[in-house]
C-alpha cells in the first residue's frame, strides 16, 4: 500500500543521505 511505499522511499533516501543529516531533514519535510 502507500504506507509501505513511503517507508521504502524513506529508507532509500536515508541510506543515500545517511552522511548528510541536512539533506535527510529536507527530505523528511517532503
């Protein structure tokens, strides 16, 4: 469902920007 997709995207982005907390915050807003 949509929830699973959102979680997958979150994990994916967190992995990509794990070294950039600032980017993670921006993406968290999105």
